[in-house]
C-alpha cells in the first residue's frame, strides 16, 4: 500500500484544523471552545526567528528594570496580518503560564521554546515566588470600552482580567464591598436569586437584588431598598468623562493588589493601539500619560506591551508622541513566513523524512524542469529545503511569492495568516493522495480569486469567463480554468528591468506549474495543455503574443479586447503598406535620438571657455558654410552608402570644420516591424480614446503595453544604429569612441573648432572679464589681467580691433565682425580692448548724436551704440603745467619745455625711492612699481599724458615708499643687533624660544609692519637672557681663578721655587695672576663683550684652568725633584666597600711599581 501524504506530516490536516483559522484574537477563556483554540495556537506557536527574539527582548527588558524607578514598555509593529496579535496573545498566556486545561499549562504546550526564553521565564517565576503572588497577565484590544476615555478603556482591560466589572462605578462599588468584607456574601446572595453577578452589576442603580443583599450585610446602610439604591447611585455615580491619571493608578493598584502590599508581576497587553488612537491628538496625549503612569507609578511591576501597524519611527505625528515611552520596539515582517509554514503545516514526521527524500530524488528530472529559463528556476539550495517544503515545490513557492507581491498590492493576502490558510487548505485537499503528489500552481488563483475581484485587480468579466470554463465539471474544463487563472497571475508579474523574473505564460511554463504528480510521465499532460491553449487562442478565450514557435505567450482576452486586437491588425496592415509613413517615422526617431546625443555635447573652446553650438544637417545635399556653428552632416544607410560619406569627407579637405556622420542600416527589417507595431498601436489608442468600462480600460492598458514594448524595442534598435555611427572629420579621418556624443565631442573639440576659428588663439584667455572691469575702473594696464605687459595697442587683439575700426565703426559692428569666423573671440575680449584703447587715448568715441564720450562714461551696455575712431595724443598747456607739478612729487624741477627731458629723472627718482622701501627678507619687497615700468615703456607726449593721468597713483607710490624707507632706517639696526645676539646665544634655551618668532618675521617679511614692531620685545628679551648668562659666566670664572690660585700658592712645591721660576711657569701656562672682577654687565656693551669672548669660550676657559694650574704644580715639583713622575689615577664609580678595596689594590700596585722608578706626583 502506497504511503499517503498525511502519513508524512507531523500534524494531519484532515483531523487537526488550523488553529484560529490563521487569525489570532485576544479573547478571554470563557468556554471550552476558546480553550481548545488557545491550546491549538500554543501547540503550533513557532517561537523562533522574530517571535523568539521579540519575546527575549521584552522579557529581558522587564527583568533588567526590577528595582528601578521606571519600568520599560514595548511596542510591537508590523503590517496587517503579520502576527502582532498572535505574538501578544502567546506572550500574555506564557507570562501567566495559563492553565488551559487541567494539567496543561501554556509554556508546556509550546513545542520549541528557546533556552534563553525558558531561562527568563524561570527567573520571572522566582520573582513571583519571592513576592508571594502569582504572575498576572491582562490582555485586550483597545477599541473596546469607552473610546474617548483612554484611562477607562485601559483600566477596563485590567479590571476584566482580575474578575472585576469593567465599568468604573461598578468596580468602585465592588472594591468597597471587598474592603467591608461583604463582597463574597453579596455576590452569593445575588447568584442565589438566579442572577449572574456581572450582569446584575450592569443594573447597579436599579437592582433591588444588590440593594437587598447590601442591607442584609449592613442594615444601617439605608432606610430601605429604594433608599439603598439611591445611596449607591450617589456614592458611585456614572460619568461620561474620563477618570484622572491619579484615579487610574489608584484603581489599578486596588485591582492588582486586593489586600494591598506588593503588586504582582504583571503584563498588560494592549492590542490595536494605533487603530484606537487614529488621528486623535487628544487620545495620543492621554495614552502617553497612561503609559507613563504604568511605567513609573506601579513599582516597576507592570510591563506594558502595545501594538500598531506602524513603527514609532514613522512620520505619523500621533505615534511620534509615544516614541519616548516605548523603549523596546519590535518590528515584525514576512521574513519568517517560510519557517512558520514549514513548522506549522508542512513539518514532517521523523520516520517519513527519508521516504519524501527518496521520492524527490527519484523524480529529480521533473523537479528540475520546473520554470527552467526563469530567474526562479531550481536552485542548488532547494535541495536543503525540498523535503521541508513538500508537497509544495520550492520553485512553485517562489512563483507564489512573486504572485502575492504583484496581485496583492494592498497587502491583504501576502500575510502570514493568509498564506497559512491557503497552503493549509491546499495540503488538506491532497492529504489522502499518494506520496509524489504535489500542490499545483493554480491553487493560488483558486484561493485568491474572490479577493482579487473584490479589490478590482481581476475584472468581473474575466473572472466569470474563467469560472464558466469549468462549470460543466469536466476535467478538461477544470484544466482550462486553471490555465487561464495561471495566465492571469503571470500577466500581473512585473516586466520592468530589474524586477522581471523572466516568467511568461508559455505552454511550457503553464505545464510546469500544472504537473500534479512527480512520479507520472508529464508528457501527455504537456501535450494536452498545448492543445487546449491553442484551442482557447482560436476561440478568443486567450490571445497569443509573439511569433517564435513554442515561445508564444498566452493572455486572457476580453470581448472588448478582441475588438481592439482586430483593429490593431487592420492598422498594422495599413501602416505596412505605407512606405512613406514608415520612412518618416524612422527618420523622426533617428532625429530625436540624434538630438539627445547632440544635447549631451558641451563644446567649450579654449581657456576662455566659449560655448560653441553644434547642429546637425540632415539633408542629402552638402550644408552651406557656417561662421558660428559646428555643422554635423548626417546621412544614413537607407539613403546612401558608407563609401559616399567617406568620399565626401575626403573631398572636403583637412581645413573643413564640418563633421560627417554615417548611420549604418542595422536590423532594418526588425526596426521596420517595431515601427509598424508602435504606429498601429498608437492609432488604435487614438481611435478608441479613453474607455469608461473596466473591460475597455483593460483593453487600453493591454494596447498601451503593446505600444510601450514596441517603442522600447524601437528605441533599442535606434540606439544600436546611433552607437555604431561612423564619424569622419574633414579630410576623411575617422574619429573613434564608444558613444556618438563622445566621438562628436572629441572631433569637434580637437579639429572643427580650430578649423572654424583659426584666429581664436590670439584672444584665448580666461580673464577677459577681469580686464573689462579693470578698464572700466581706470586701470593703466587693464590687459595685464590676460598676461599682456606691453602697451594696450600692442596686444594682438588690439591690433586687429584698430584695423577693423579703420576710419570709424560702431561697437556693435566691431563685435559682430570679431565674434564669428575666423576669429570667434569672446565679447569680453573685444570690449576690454575697446575700453582700454579709449582710456589710454588711442581711440576716441562718439555717441549717436556725434557727441564725444568722455573716458569712464562708457560701459559694456552702451559700448555697442558708440562709434570709435583712432586718435593722436596731444597735451594742452594746462596739462603740461600739471605734468611739471607731478614731477615735484619727487623733488624734480622742470622749466617749460623740459618736460620730456625731466621725465626720465622723475621716474629714476621714483624708482630709487621705491627700491629703498623694501629689500631682502625680513624686509618686505619694494613697493610694486608696475606703473613705473609702464610709464617707461611710453615716450614723448604719450608718456607725459600717462604721467599726468597717473598723478594720484604716483603721489601714493611716493608717499608709501618714503614712509617704508623711514621705517626701514629705524627698525633695520634692531634686526641686525637681534641677529648678532642670537648668534651669541647658541645652545641657550632663549635661542630655541625666540627662533620661531624670528623666523616668522623673516618668512612673513613683517619687519616694516605698519602697526607693530615685532623686533623690539624680542631684542629686549634676548638681551636680558644674555646679560644674565654673561654675568654668571664671569662670576664662575672669577671663582675658579681664585680657588686655583689659592691652592697653587699654598702648595709646598710652588713655595719652594724662587719667584723668577714661578713667573716663568705662570707665563708659559698663561696663568692669571689675580681673579677677574665679576662686575654687572652694561647692556650697551653686551654685544661687544660677547664678540670679544663668547659664552662658550668663557666656559671652556673656566673648565681648562684647573688643568693648567695642575700642570703648574707638576712643573714646580719637577723643578724641585727632576725625577718626579706625574701620575693620574683613573676615575670611576665605586658602589660599595668591596669595589673600593678592589680599586685600591689595583692602584696600590700601580703606585708601588712607579715608585721603583722614582718619586711620583699624583694628579
């Protein structure tokens, strides 16, 4: 007997229904049905992945905050149906370890609880044991209760969990009864009357039963039953408004701790909080207060867990307010859907794993065929999950996932619970089949069809047509129904680049998805499916797209869609017959693509970055020469040959700026076919306009897709033609590159521009704008901005401008002449030269009324209307007097008529003074004398006129140079003294301290700073340090001499010599006869004293004197005892007595040996 599918599954879907039908509801355990549902949910709960991580984080957060002033709260978010309610429900029951049935508790029913979560629950139980109160959980959905009273709504969930009435007045009444000790008796009395306690409490104000029961316990409560009801109404009045936060906290404590004392460790689960808050700012504010109170005013004993579809990091303003209160955030997604499905529905029995594996391996060929050629075909990793997925094949699972995302945009079916339901039903349907049976791909359409119609994704007409295919109940009809459903699902899959998985509704693909049994030969079924598809295409049920045999794609056809299709074929045939139309379309598309390429080109010529235009010439005849634009002569393979284009380029010659482009005739037939399709589709769309019916909209969408595909194909083919275009420069030289725009950019930049504007280089500079500004501002050398150092009229542009002016010409005409070929000069270059020549007197200008325009009155805006003339320089008598006055600036006098002769003397005097204004570092450079150079380059009246014009500049130059020269004379000696003293300070800290500042003065050339004398404080600091060092050196030397003299004169050898011999030895060894005085140093003589003997020399002298005096004593001893031997004992470090003994033993032997040769003198 063959093994059945249900026999391989851990849970038999025939007898173990899907718990809660895949949809969790947070409810109370009021009856056995609710308990059985909870038992099923717990036993199938997959505490793994996101669920396990969420529980671990929430529990850890609660445990870590014990004993703290504040407890944390958790926010669970996720899309609709992601399992938020399921997680919260399971967490609440596992927290309290609810006894579902006798002997069955929540945590024991969960099959695989992570070790970390188990440990946390044990720690929680330990805390509960210490408190003496059981763990408590209260769960509920927020929309219940008083919707506009947030505190009452939350409190109602807590009250219900502890068995108290949900309404505040009734709860307060019960708390009073409990405090008085009447609660049990009153409740028993009410129930003895046949009433239900909580239902009777709803009638609190009018219930004679409750009033009578209270009077039985407290006869003094009221005069009678009616009066008792009045007292109850007055003491516990009903209010439509919400309670305060303080009241909420008070009532919550009474509910959780009936006898006072410690609160139990409690989890409060609030589902659908986001939906409850909605767009109400007031509810959001109140809920924040409640959350804050739960966290801070209930002894860290309440863990609040709330949920919503959006994360708190979203842009929803109401949720933003909750962000700081919920520090534990859990975001659920669909990443664990596969795991949950495998564990809840598809989990295999341990003894069936090998059987399933054997069937899959035996039929691996059929499995490998599935969706071959698509991006969701069989993968290597499928072998690891194939057994776990069975009876759903991994390729079909991926197909379903793609379909879920594509047809369920709203996300109502691509959810955990919906997928659980669909797969559970599919497995249940084939559970009695033999092992080898698999879930077919059409099951998804069967399950989702009604929802797709309701959501508008599937047109009702199409749904009815699909349903009618199987209404007769035949196997063939059902198969047609399934094929059409699959064709619809595949038609909804994305085709965009990057999202397209390559799945098409071809005969092979549809057959792949419909193979029901891996063990049977699928050949007959595949042939049957191919025949059915062909038949449905013939009868109009489906439409076939594509011409390649075996790869035709099948799509659902509506009645109106068939009409659009027929019209499309008519239009297609009409366009095919219209050759002129096809030619026009092709040329238009080529032209548009060429325009895109040309727009990508940005021609900037030279340093001046003059933008040049590049335009295409699409006509077959040669273009007329252009004096402004680079012409691109475009021809294609439909109108001429490659050879013709090459010959034309060669004949044009190497000086021709025109670029020649040849577009090859590539894929001509395919391009023509795509143009025909696109044009026909456009005409069909224009014919029908915008339909109003769903069927018409579907047909229009299909035709738009057809047009879009044809347009995309056209664009690719056109782009291919453009990419393979031939580009030739004049003379026939080919330009190479990847893109047409790159070829044209390179050819135009390297050749065409130089050929079109051969004179451009004379004006090619990027600073003509600066030159214009300088000329307008009155600069004597405005053209220096473009690197020109000579006179204005000597610039190449100025020469051509002067030539163009001739006997006189308007500025606009000059511009027009020089802006085009062969010059192509920047307008700023032309304007700068005109303004410069006007200012230096080379030109004069007149307005339209023939009135002279004064220098400085002309700008670029008015320059075009002015007429320019050449002019000779002449000085008036007054101007000559002015020139002589300018000479007086430098003290040069000139008589009338001596102006030209004295000009050189004047410029020499100025230049000499300028040279005195600076020098080598640390002096600043001399004042800029560019103006003087420019004046020297002129001669005669032109030079005198220039000197007069520059009077103020010359006066400023003279004053500045004189001021700096005086400052130089004052500060330079101090700098020189500073350098000399620094030389004497070698090796001293003061030198290292001052050197950076001295170097800064030198490098920054700041000796003549106008505001600060940087040298003076440094000099004072250095003199002070050197004075101190010198005085210390003199004192040391004096002390050494005095000590050595005293020692020498006290020695017996020295005293034993006659005075004459002592004098001889003293002179030979240059011994001082007396200690030098250590007088204070006069700073004015400091440098002189150091130059006579430096500090280093003085130190060396002090160090050498003891040696010299020692030699004097040796000489005296030798004079008295000729055989005396000088002996120097070695020095070293002796650390202990043993070292001393060793050293002395060595030296004693050395002394004894020397004594054998005569007396010795130890130095």
